[in-house]
């Protein structure tokens, strides 16, 4: 209580509703925390039981096989390149033969050779 020039007064603040609101919020947070923990455990259980474990050991153990596959692809690429070069050579030879044949096209008694 305060006294001021003979006047006495007392101030009191009622915090019961504030306290009740805090208690209510604490209960809600506690309930949400419990739900989060339950869902987290459920998700962890789903992950650990549903996703199969993948064993990649075969990649390490079969390195010679993987190397052989790589070498086979390199060989295939070489063969393709060689075949493409041979096709170009055959096209050049075909053009040469066509040009030679067309030289005789204007000779009397011979027809024109048209080769493409």
C-alpha cells in the first residue's frame, strides 16, 4: 500500500487470465511436441523398414568386368570410325570410276554412264 499526503491506495493486477492463457499454451506445446515425437518415430520406422539396402560391393569386386566393358565400347567406337573411313574411301573410288566411265560416254556407239 502507498501513502501520499494522507491518501492511501493499493494497486492489484489480476493475472489469473494471463496465467491461465500461459498454462493453456504450455499444454498445447506439450501436446504438439508429443505428436511430433510420435510422427518422427513413425517416419523413422517407415524409412528403416521400407527402403531396401543397396549393396554396391559388386562394383568394387567386378572392376575387371567394368574395365572389359569399357574396352569393348572403345573397340566398338574404333570399328565404327574405321567403317566410316572405309565408306568415304569407297565413295571416292565410286566417283573416280563414274568419272572414268563418263569419259567414254561421247564415243560413237556407246551410251552415257550416269552414276551418282
